[in-house]
């Protein structure tokens, strides 16, 4: 790769071992993808995870003196102070959380602990070159805003945060952003939940290609959040277009850059229903309800607060969200309402964290296939249902 004087200096260790390692990783990625050079990034988001490999890498960069030039926002960990209200945490889990916090803070990250930064704290503009990891974030910034990011890992995004650059390849190039497969949505998508199933099912038909949806009108931000999260749970899709809605697809022709689609597929209502049938555990008695994968918006919190107001939940209900949204929910009285019904709003927390150990082996309900997917390895079972239906189930204790 052709590197600038400054990039060569970073690689050679002029800014310390940590920065040198970050640049080495990016050069290796660039060479693997035949990137000719690096380009500057203006925003980064790191899918911090608390897992040992993540911590090992972050600590190694921090010990090597690396400091982020483009400070990233970060994914949720778990808010141990909030979780201690309903579960006893294990010392080794607490230790890893605190070490992760210390390492990322030392690196200069902005400790947002939120997996929907694209809605409130790290919002790019059209055409901006950025390095975002996190499965719902990358398709949102690429597709809905028209910013340019590859589907970064936590580590590659962190390397870009440290060095301020990313290899120029993939979805950073205009020509690679063309649609590839036309997806006719032949189903009346009735609510945000339908987009969960659409997202999960689409990659089965389109593979790694860039899908172009036709037949979708005015999806909500929650629907788009769901769509992106599931496109990267059921598959691997960093960019999609919606004809007449997303900025790079004012027309079908524009979405495909004037070329013919490689293939056309159709998605029908019976297929969406069958997808849900396949992903969901059977109904029956449930032990808890869990929401916020991705983190819930204030509108989603409102829906739950209004449904449980003045009632008592039959099972505990947990909502994961950003600290900004939790703060808003407190100000608006929703947190108190939910708490009185027997539910909790927890900020800064992800469902794929050890704070949920007390739910292992139990059966829950959620509106998120991604939540159900990640927790399978922890012996958690989920009925997957539309938000309102699932809250009704939490009030009754069965679905
Ligand atoms: Fe967010 Fe964790 Fe789900 S990062 S999308 S709550 S897996």
C-alpha cells in the first residue's frame, strides 16, 4: 500500500507501540483487500464486547501508549450498578468489565455504551467516510444516511480510531455500493416487527449481495434498526437500498447504478410468518421478558410504559437502552411506571453479557431474533413476538 509520511511514521513506531500495532493491522487488512492507500475517517464506533479477546487487544493498544485520534463511541457492556438491583454479579465478571472500562478510557474512547449511536450520539452525514462496527449500526449509517463504512470488526474500527484512517476498499468506493439483487417485498409490512423477519430472511435469498428492496414505504427508524440488526444476524449485509426511500436509491435504476440486477427474488407474507415460526420457541409459560436488542428508543419505551401503567407484570420485564433514553424515560415518568409494574430499564447494557446469568436455562419473550440468536449458546430460550403481543404475555405470564 502507498502510505503517507505520517502513516509510515505511525507504522514505524514514532507514536509508540500501540499506534504502530493499530497501523500494522490496518495495512494487513488493506493488503488483503488490495486497497491502494488509506483514507481519513471522521467518525468511528467500536463494538466493545468485554470478551477476553476484545479486552486483550484494547489493553495491548493502551499499554503501548495508543490514544484515539478520532474518538469512538462504544457498544454496551453491562451497568453493574443497575444490574445489582436484580442479580448478584460474579467477581470475575465485574473485574473484566472494570478492566475494559479502564482500557477504553485510557485509549480516549467516548464511553457511550450504546449500540444505536447512529440515532443520537454519533450521526454521520451523507458521503462521510467512517469506520463503524456493530451489526445494526453499519447498515444504518451506510444505507439510511449514505455514509461510507465497511463492515468493521471491533478491532479494525478501534485501529481506525487510533490512527484516524482506514484502508480504501469495499463500500468506501462508489462502484461497490451498487445494488446487486432486487428484492420484491410482496407483503404488507404492518409494524416494526415485520422488519425483523424481513431482515433475517433476506440474506437467505440474496447471500452476500447488496439487496435493493422494492415495495417498502416509509419505514420507521425502529423498523430500520430492526432490519439492519437482522440482516447481520441472519447474514452479512453492510449495505442495502430501499427504492424511493434511502438516499442512494431515488429510483431502481439509480440503486443499481444503471445496471441490471444479478437476480430478482420475492418475499411474501407466508414466508415471513414461516421465518418467525422457525426462529421462535413454542408458546406457553414464560419466565421473563427482555427488550432492547438493539437498544430501545424512547418511543418503544413509551409503548411498554403505556401498556403496563397501573398493572402488575406476571414476570420480570427488562428493557435495555442508552443512558440518554433512560434519562428521558425518568424525566417523563416512564421509568417509575415500569418499575411499579415490576419492570426495569437498564442503561449501558447488552444482552450478550454475563449479568444475565440468572436467566440461563429459562424461557423468555422478546421482539428481537438477534436477542434470541445470541443467547442460545447460554441455554436461554425465547418466544419471539411483536412488541405489544409480548408485553401482553409478560402481563399474563404466558404466550
Ligand atoms: Fe445491542 Fe448487544 Fe443486541 S450490542 S444489538 S444489545 S447483542
